[in-house]
C-alpha cells in the first residue's frame, strides 16, 4: 500500500515537489502530533474508519492513537 499517495490526497500542500515532480503534502500524526510528509512516509500507518475519517500515525505511536482524541 502506498501511504504517500493517501497523504498527498488528504494533506496540506507544502509548495514543494519531490524528484518525480509530485506535490509534497503534510498531515499530523494522531499519536504524537508531529508532521508527516508524503516524501517521508516510511514507518507510517494509515487507517480509514467506518465514518470515512482518515488517520495517519507513526508505527511507534500506535498505542497513543486510541488513548486520546483526534489531533
């Protein structure tokens, strides 16, 4: 699964492009609140809920995602 594709679709554009001339977008990690860019999507998990909410978070932040509200 290409998580960077989902980040580009749901994130805010940064005004920069990658080597393949695709727009770089950013989303917030739901566990720690750090920015995740579509250029650095390794170690990032993606969940789409039944209501259509898209959640992005680092693999190391899995436990923190469900313990508090959405950032």
